[in-house]
C-alpha cells in the first residue's frame, strides 16, 4: 500500500512512534527513524524494519530546533530521494499546577509539542510542493499526520502546558489542511486516549492505577501502540484519500463523556 513512499516518523524509538514506524514499514514504506535520546532503541527499530525487507535510516534531531529539523529533512531526502508521509509524533509532558509551573516547563512543552510540529510540517510541505503528485505512487502530493491527544478537547488540570500544546496542534493542523488541500497535500490529526507507553506509565502500571484509568475508558481496556499505528497507516494510504483536516480520536470512547454513561 505504501511502496515507494518513504515516511519520516519523529520520536520513533519509543512507544507510539515506534509502533507507527513498524506499521508503516509493514504497509510497504521505507522509514526515517528520528530520535533525540537512546540511539540503541532507534537502531533496534531500524533492524526490525530491515528484517521486514524495507529500508531504514536513523537520524538524531531535536524537533524543537530549526537547524536540526532542516538538517534531518536534508539528510532524509538525500537518502530516499523524497518523502511522502510525515508523522509528527514526538512529544513530552512537564506537569505542574499552574501557579507552580515554571516558564521553562511551559516553553519546553510548547517548544517540542507545538513548535516541533510546525517545524516538521513546514519542511514536509516544502518537499511535497517541490515534488507534487506522482500518480503511480499516490493520489496525494503528501500526507502529513500530526499526533495530538484527547487533550486537544478535554481540559487537563495540572497539565495546562500539555493541553494547550495539543489544542494548538488541532488548529495548526486544520489551518494548514485548508491551505494545502489545493496542492493535494492531506493533513490530519490523530488523538490517542490512554495508550500503554512510557509517557504515562504511572497511569497503568499498578492494578489500582489501571482500575482508576478504566473509569475514563468506556471500552474498558487500555490502548496499545498498535491501535494508533493502524489508524496512522490508514491515514497515510490512499484509502483515506478524501480525508483532510480531520482528527481521528482513537481513545476507546474517552471523549464520550463517560461520567454521563449512567444518565448524569
Ligand atoms: P514516549 O515517551 O514513549 O515517546 C515520545 C517520543 O518523543 C520519545 O521517543 C522521545 O524521545 C521523543 N521526543 C521527546 N522530545 C523530543 C525532541 N525534542 N525531539 C525529538 N524527539 C523527542 O510517549 P508516547 O506515548 O509514545 O508519545 C508519542 C506521542 O503521542 C506524543 O506526542 C504524546 O503526546 C502523544 N500521546 C500519547 C498518549 C499516551 O497515552 N501514550 C496519549 C495521547 C497522546
């Protein structure tokens, strides 16, 4: 489905990004694996992709740093000739009550989660516009998939910087989807609910924490990274060719106001 469509995934050495990189490779794409820390984990993802018969390259870059991002795209494009799919996935949390939140915590989260997506989107669009549509490969000139969160919608006390970054991603995504549709560039978001990854380990790694988490999940199971990878593979493919500017909530119903399940 994605043969001949090299894909770049940021934060691809852990959690959701790792599963997305492996899932896109399983769909036929060659993969650029971006990481910032833990090179061995990135190399392990590359080896797993090569074992599937696809090509992979590992590139270190801080997505919040303009020159790092530009150098990453230059290296990726010179290696694979072009890029067709970008998954802007890298993200982090720096939690604090609002009256205790430092400017550093605020700037870090906005810098990686929101500015990082802007920088990756901008370089992607430059390449997609330069190359245009290659009909033998895809109906679109490029697919940009932005990793958001249910917290683009659900307020999150104690995590205002994170929720603000994800709300920002939602309007960044919709605005550039509108701007880029005439160029056959599709831009969509994925909003995961609670997914079993290192970012939220404390929410699922004890029976008590898991039970409490399940009060927020009507489908009554935690999400796995592959649940997100399957959605991303579909968004990257021509099966979703008429979809742009949408957020796909992959959350087991977390955004369905579970507190009202018994009538409110
Ligand atoms: P994770 O911590 O396993 O992965 C995050 C990845 O981003 C890591 O590889 C990390 O090294 C990388 N990263 C952090 N800062 C970076 C930087 N400056 N430059 C490049 N890479 C950087 O967590 P995850 O759950 O896999 O998170 C992936 C994305 O999914 C994030 O955007 C997160 O906000 C989002 N998300 C996760 C959940 C969940 O429940 N796990 C829910 C909603 C949204």
